[in-house]
């Protein structure tokens, strides 16, 4: 337990962290990677380049300071980040390294303002928070390892099929190289793919949603090809251009909290933009297979028809359902935007809505759903990359 004095000191530093948080975390990552370049095998270089990782860590540190009296308030965020950590292969021994460099960064940026008393208080607080992460992740690793066909960290998978779904999205069907089956997973979850791209010094890891309902023997991911000059695009371009049927990639076990409750029979709406359709494919297929009488709506927005993936699959799943409405929107066309009026005409606000896509799209959709009277617990969303704040929250 943290002493009252420690908690008071940590809370008192929250405004300073709000002001200098991104500077502190930028210094933290720079110094961390200078001393431990091997950690570049785990961290997303693109998020570093764009400052997203720094901003996400600053948000997390600030939230911990504000909620230090009631850390259970940040438990949902801890669990969400822990899923990502387990998918990346973060280990308990990484935490003391991170703690050391976080404290050094606070001292470097704040200078004399960071007294020994403040640094000691933050060291204690970090120990408690790290302990919470390690405990949550340990139980996740155990559950992942002990399920049927489960494993921890990364395992070789063979690309058994590669299918182009649209002008920008290609599906990869993956089977374990050892010939075993795959663990069951919940519609909406993701896996991590780890690759060593020729010419690169460090491995790169990216998360991709599982884009079909659970199968006993394979995973499917559907990857949008990003632009070659976009730092986010390095892995997607490599997968599209250089990874072929028969090749091996390393895969982590399914993780994530953006889940469809397959036992529910109340109305459900799936609202996606761009590559945000991928987790919805798994969910929509699961509804068609498990609860085909569940009232369902599937709304998807793409730039144009050439970039709209899975239209035939959606029609096929919908044919198995008794109460379903589907509609594709093309933002390049005359009625290409999903508006509040459209949501009002399609979405049953007594049920659940699942939203996934670019952050501005999700902010708009979530705002409109709230305006229609949906409560936060009815709206489920997933965004890719570090846990950035949605401004509509």
C-alpha cells in the first residue's frame, strides 16, 4: 500500500505531468533505446516516429497520478494495455528497466523541481502500478498458455492462402507450422504478427484483427496496404509484396477486449470505416452462425467501390439471418457519409453498437450514437495503435 504522503505528492505533480508529459516521455524513449536497443524488437517504430507512443504513455502516467487514491478506476485501461503487452510479449523483467528510465526522464526534464521526495514517491507509485500490470499479465499468459492449442509469445505459422479482397486489402490465412490446431477466440480479438524484414536490424510487430469467425485449424487476418512512405506502412507493404503462400510468419495468441457477446439476442449494429471492417467480419459471421435470428445491422463506409472489401461475404452471411439490414457507403459518392439521420433510421438504440475505423470516423459515430440516446456501456469501439484519448469521451 502507498502511504498517504506518497499519494499526496504524486497527486500534486499531476498538473506538471499534464504540462510536460510528452516531453518527459520523449526523453524517456530516447534514453531507453540508447541504453537498451534490443527493446526496439518489441516497440512499434512507426508509433515512435509519429509521437503516438509518447502521447499514449504520457496519458497513462497522468491518469495514474490523478487516480492514485483509487487505482481501480484505471483498471479497465490497465487490462486493455495488458492485452496489448501480452500480444507483444512484454515480460516482468522489462518493468524495472522502464521504471528506471521513466524516473530519469522526469528528473532530466523537471530539473531541480524534481526533488528527491518527488522522485521517491514516483518510484513507489510506479512499483505499485507495475505490480498491477505484471499480475494481470501473468494471469493472461497463464490462461493463454493453458487453453487448448495455446502458447505464449510467438509461434511459427504458415501462410496457406493469400486472397486479395479489394484494391488495398489482402487476407492471409495462417495455420500453425507444427500442424496443431489454433485456440478458440472471441470475435473481435486480434493477433500480433512479428517479422524480420530484410535489411532491417530489428523485428517489427503489428496487431491485426482476426477477420473471420473462429475456426479450429486457422486464423485469418486482412491487411490494408499502407503507403510505402508512411512509417505505418513498412510491415503492411512487406506482407503484401514479399510474403507469399508457403512462407512462415511468427504469430502471438489471440488477445483484446473488443468482443462480441455471442450469447446475446438483443439488437446489434456494426458500424465501420475503411479497414475497421476487419473485426466486424468475425463478429457478423459469428452472429450469422450462432444467433441468426438476432436483429442485426451492418453499415460500412469506404472511399469507393474498388476499396470496399468483403461485400460478397457480408451478403452471404446476411442470407443466413432472419432480421438483418446491410448498407455500404462510398465517401466519394453523393450519399457516401454515414450521418446521424442514417444511424437513426437503422440502429435500434435499445441494443449494442460496435464501431471501428479511423479515429475521426469513430468520434463522429460515437457522438451521433450518444445523441440518439445510447449509453456508453452500449457502445463498443476499437482503434488501432496506442490507447489515444478519443475526444468524444
